[in-house]
């Protein structure tokens, strides 16, 4: 017989930070709304959520690192939108943001989740910010809630 260890989808009454890029704010505002709504729907308190705005997605990891290292937050949820343009600029941004977020969560032990949309068009971004494909802010928040519950059970 095996033992199953998993996190629950009930938000602890703990402080959470959301780091959001102002660039592409038509999209990122919807991601934040999805994240905050998900926290509330899963028993969390809106008043325990701090939303930190950064200029663009490239700046998300630095702010997320400072928040995770502060010891004040049980999780940091990162949301942004990088939409492909006519150059390869988006490829550099996407890979560095993803690597930065992964590094922070591994080095701090704080769940830092990836809700950065990486897509080819504004239409695809809208689909992923509450449209027909869901809301990546909600998905990143669900991952954060589950990890906040899982880690204490492992430790």
C-alpha cells in the first residue's frame, strides 16, 4: 500500500503576492482579476493579497525574488503577457522569465508560480486571459494554493 501526499485547493489564510506586468495591461489586468477571484473562491481573503506592478514581464523575476525572500508571503503568483512581434525579442524574454521564476522557487522554497502568457497574437492572449482557453492567472493561482498546502505536509 502507498501513501498519497497532495495539497488541497483550499487557500490558507496567509499573505500572497501577485507580481503583474503593466505591459499589455489589457491582458494582465484580466489575469490579476482571475488570480484574486480564484483566491476568494477557494477561501482566501482579498485583504491578504498584495499586487505588485512591474514595467514588463522581464522585470517579474526580480520583484518575485524580493517578495519570496521577504518571508512575508506564502506564495508569489507571477502574471504577464508576452506577445510575439515581428522580431525574435519575445523568445529571449519568455525563456529568461521562465528560468528566473523556476530559480526563485527552487532557491527560496516559496511557491512562485508561472502565469505569464506567451503567445503569437493578441487574440490568443485574450483567449488565455479569461476567453475560450481559460485564464492563466487562475491556473497559476490554483498551483500556488495547492503548493502552499502541499509543502507543509512534506516538510
